[in-house]
């Protein structure tokens, strides 16, 4: 049971987040008429600091801060794939997100589906991009609740039975109201508290761990000794040679997938210019360092002898915090991780609602919907998404949500050809892209389910382990390229391109000067 000091500190952090959410309207308030761009993207007015806080707070979720150390606690070295994965994201964001922001701002695009609609002139392709984003986002949203529940349970802050469910509902109710009223500005201001609380509390936990063990070497030695006695295959603090392909492909595939998630694009689109996006991409590794330290705490939980419940390794770090830290500091950590779930959950619900309104409702049901009506529908859908996530968590086993999120990562990767490749060339035929998307979705789902909902699959007669999403993406791209060649030879017309982007990859040449170059 939680002590009073821990509970008081936890409630203070949550109360602070609620107060910040109420002041969200003061963050560059807009004098414009209600619009989806204003509600969902904060009028594209966030400067470098706010964008860094929001984008980092959106990418690095509360579940990430419990699942990665949980994986390190149970499996050792493979958990640290998240570090190179989030490093790879930074140059990708520097190039892809900047270019996509420029096109979106020029044409008033709010979603990836909007871009695809304009680039290829294909409503069906835009529809599957939007629906894939929504389908992949909903289990991710539910996982934020699982992260909160794991943290609160480990700290004794989650009562058993209906009382615990009411705690969860109360936490999300305040978030839902703030998001409904202020849109993206609500998670933007909360992200400031998240950054301060997480960075401060993590520094304190790591200092206590190092003080107890006398240095990082002793922590890893103690964890290695415990892992070697678990008898779990692959449990070690160094990668075995046969694990390296899985590690590398999982890091690469996850990085490519991350920038396709609607909530990440929504946070990026809210920046006030491409220069801001580039600055933020350069500064994002600070959040990666934070994630690496959380992974280190998973190793420390092993060394300390924490015994997480069966199938609940994500509780290892909260249990470590509860064991090592005094009540007030433990309450700060639990509050920080809880607030860490509120930011991405809000952005995810906004992104899902915006995709539905722009690429489903307006495109197929109400093409003449006014901006005010679009905002009203988006608010309702955002609220429904949060309610659905709560019901999802209460109605299904935790493992079901995790399995669906694993599939979601494979699914979202299948829109990479239409969105990311489409930023540089429009040569791929929209019908070929649709066919490639279908093949990738089916193949990826089959591979993951066949392996018992593992994202790592065996190829080459069982001798090579790779990420299923990357295999599906390669099949997707192959079908898209071959299909484009066939459709062009058959003379099948394509839609009009309205993005002003080059239709094919071009190489910039230096101007002729009349002198020969060596």
C-alpha cells in the first residue's frame, strides 16, 4: 500500500498537469475562425522549444518507459534495440518530416492521407493510408493505459477492483476534457511538465542505483549473474551473433515505421516552420539518452533482485523505484510516468480523429462540411477514441493489447512507400501502391501470427531472424515497382498530382561555368 508522502507527491504531479491543461488556450491563442488546422495542429505555430517538448513527449511514451526496461529485465541486450532505433529516427525526421511539413503547409494538408490524396490523385489510396493509421494507433493508445496501470499497481496506487478502474477513468476524463476544448495545445503544455518530471526523477533514480552498487560495472555484473541463471534462451547482456540480424532489422524497421504514425506527424506538423523541424530533429537524441537510462534501470532491477510478476516484466522498474526511493521521490517518478502517458494519448486521439474527418468523413460522407463542423466531428471522434481505449483495456487481457500493437507497427510500415517514397518521386502508380499495401498487410500479419505474435520471424530455413515488418515492406515495394511497370505499359491512367513536387528523383547539378572540372 502506498504511503501518504508518495500519494501526495503523485497527486501533486497529476494536479499540476491538470492545471497546465486548463491554461492551454493561452499558448498562442488564435484569432481565426474555428478550423481543423487550429484545433489539431495548434495553428502550426509551435516554436522550437514547444515542438521539441511535444514531439519528444509524443514519441517517447509511458509504455516505452516501462516496456523497454521490462524487456531488458527479462531478455537483456535485445531490449536496447530501442536506442539505435530512436537515433535513426533523428536523421529521418530531419529529411522526411521537414519535406512533408513544407508540402503540407503549402497546400493546407493536415494528415498523411491528405498528402497522398494530393500526390497521387487517388481517394482510395488516401483512405487506406488513413485507416491504416487509425488501426495502428488505437492499440498504441490503449498501451498508454496499460503503462499507467503497471506503474500505479507497482507503487500501490492502483486499488483493486472497481476503485482502480475509477482511478483510470478519472485520469483520462481530465485529459479528454482538456483535449476536447483546446486540441493539440493541451498535450503541448503538459509535455513541459512531462519533460521536467521525467528528466529530474530519472536522474535521481539512476544516482541512487549507482550509489548503492558503486558504479555501472557492478550493476551489469550483478545483472549478468542473475540472467545466466534464468535458463531463458538469449538472456544475456551481450548480443549473440545469431541475434544481430534481428536486432538490426528491428531497429531499422521500427525507425521507418515511427515517422508514419499519425500522432508523430501531427506533432511535427504543429511546428511553425521547416527550420524548427530541423532544429528539433537535431535535439531529439536527448530523449534517446533518457530511454537508454530507462533500459539501464531494467538491468539494475535484475541486479537488485526485483521479482516482477509472471508476464508483468514492465513492472520491474516501478518496483525498483518503490524499493530504493523515499516516498516523495517515488511519487514523483510514478507521477512523471503517468503524465508521460497523457501526452501521447492525447496526441494519438487527436491524430486518429483528424484522419477520420479529413480522409473518411469529408471525402466520402460530407464533402461540403464547414471548418466548424469538421472541428466538431473531430472533437467527438477524439473523445470516442479515448473512451474506446479505456473500454479496450478493461475488456481484454494486457497481452491482447500488446499483440495488436506489435501488429500495428508492421501495419503502419506498409504506408511508407506511398508517403515517404512519394515525397521524392511520383512515378509509382497509385493502383500499384494499393496492391503493394495489400500484399504487405497480409504478409506482415501472417508472419507475426504464425510466430505466435512475435515481430521477429525466421527466414532462410530457420537460420536467419529478421523483423517481420521489414520483410513485408520489401514485398510491398516489390509489388509496387513491378505493378507500376505493368500498368504503365498497359497505359492505365493515374490521378493528377497537385503537390508541385518532382515526379521523379532528380540530381542537382552545378551550373555550367565554361571551364572543365577535373
